[in-house]
C-alpha cells in the first residue's frame, strides 16, 4: 500500500486515459480511435457511465496500428498482422510450457534411474536418459 503523498504507477492494463489523452499520446484523432474500436482493432475499458478509458497497452497497440497504416497497410492487413502476432505469442508461450515439462520429465527419469541403480535392483527402466541413436523414446503421461 502506498503511503500518503506517494502514488502507485498504474499497471499496463489499467484503463486510465480518456479518449482525448489517448488521441494526443498516439497522434491520432479521437474519431479514428472510435473507428478502430468499431472495427474491433482495440477494445478500451469503459466507465460506469460508458466513457472510454484506454490503458498503456491500448496506447501501444494504437501506436502500432498507426505505424502499420502509415506504412501503407490497410486496416484488414493490420487486423491480420495483429492476429498473427497474438498467435505467435500464444504458440511461443505454449512451446515454453512444453519445454519445461519435457525437462521436468527428463529430470524425473534421471532421478528414477539413479534411485534404481542405488538399490541395485534389476531395473525395467532404460539405462540411458536419451534414446539410442536412431531410436525413439516414448514417455506416456496420464490425461489431465
């Protein structure tokens, strides 16, 4: 909690800018912002009375739209570019999750193999954590 006289900075998704400020920050006309909203390129927050409120992230998106349109890309092209960027970000995040899961699985396999070796009991697990050259290693996991 902030002490008296100190102000916390709003987060990037906090809808704090009215349309006139957002227009000034992006160099766009307020009517252009309304058009972008109507086309679904941006979705500002709303006050209880229905007034638009833009976040810092919204301002960055508006600047990106302005940059793309000033480079000669039409609004449908802008929509497709933004959609592809969102898909790439989602796929990258999923890829990171899968890599972390793979590494955790490999580590668990190594630990299990080391425990088996320490017991000196006959092991049903492979001796190596990596599959032999030219062969595949299949790891089954239970469904979620």
